[in-house]
């Protein structure tokens, strides 16, 4: 079985102690849960049977990874939502697509729309040049307020099998309703896009994520495309902790 590409230069030498503990667990569970089955898998991965959330608990240090930036084009939901789900994913990852199609819409309907949950995307391209290219393209779409529409198009059933070459990315942008395609093309190839993707990627490696998808729910690691119930349990627990904390601070 092959491992996803992970440039050693992006791995930090030192991580604070609390994060290191979570990173070790997230890395081990994430890799065994979602590593690509073989070189021809193009990012597909085996289903996870163990949730890191059940074993790792909550790490306060990891809660600080939530940006809560109201202008973040790669986020969905209120910046002040009590719960933040951070997703580290690759558009070529089959199980990331499964989560995007089957699980995420239910979370949006149940928790994002009522203000409980905010979803923050982190580009974590680990399957080569096309992964890097589509990550930059998604960022470029976000610059024009169409990231989530691009996300939906790129994760549609059968989309990744068509590849993510330049013409295909432009077609996905058009499908997503990106208004200025010329700007989209320039933004996708810009130094700013490369830097934004690099930062997200390095953050994922710092956390010990070695395959996709990997998640944090208010500092609680979850590895792999887990069932909907795993996420609802984590979100409900996080919301309950947030309510208790808010009462205690009054």
C-alpha cells in the first residue's frame, strides 16, 4: 500500500507538548483509517473503523486552530458559532468526497443553519500536482465568494475521475458560478494561492495528519470519513461544553 506524498520540509521539528500528544494519535489513527489502498487509488481510502475522537478526548491547544475570521472565504457559518469543525482534506480523496456528499450537508442543515456550527476548510493536498492545483483553484474560487459551490462541483460523484487539469478547473469554476474566470485563473496561479495552501498543509502536518480526511471539532480529533453519528455526537458534546463554559463565565 502506498503512502500519500508528504514533503519532509513541511513537517515542524518541534510542537508544543499538548499538541504533540494529539498529533501522535491523530497521525496514527488517520493513517491507518484513510491511507490510500494502492498507487492507482488516486486518493481513495479505506473506511475508518476507529474514531480518534473516542480515544483522544479534547485538547484545548487544538481549539486555537480555529480561525473564526468572518472574512474567511473557505468557511461556512457564523464566526462566533460555539462549535468549529475544521476539515483537512484533498479534492482527489475519495472518502473526502463521500463526506462532502453524504455527511456534510446533514451537518450544515442541522447545525450550521441554526448557528451552532462553523465549518472551516483547510486545503491538505497530499496526492501530487493535481491535488495542489485544485487546492489553489478552490482558494481562488473563495476569493470571489464561490468556494463552497466549487467544493460541491469538485466533489460531485465522478468528478475526480475526470481529473483536475487546467481546463477542467476552469469548467468547475464556471459550474460553480465564479463570475470572473480570468481573475480566477490568475488567482489560482498566484503566489498568494500557493502560500495559503502551504500554510494549511503545514498545519495539517503539524497536527500529525498523514491522510485525508482529518477533522478537529473544538479541539477533538476525528480521523476518516466517519458515520454521521460520530460527528453529531462530537458536535453535541462540544456545544454542551460551550454552554457550560458560557454559564460559568457569567
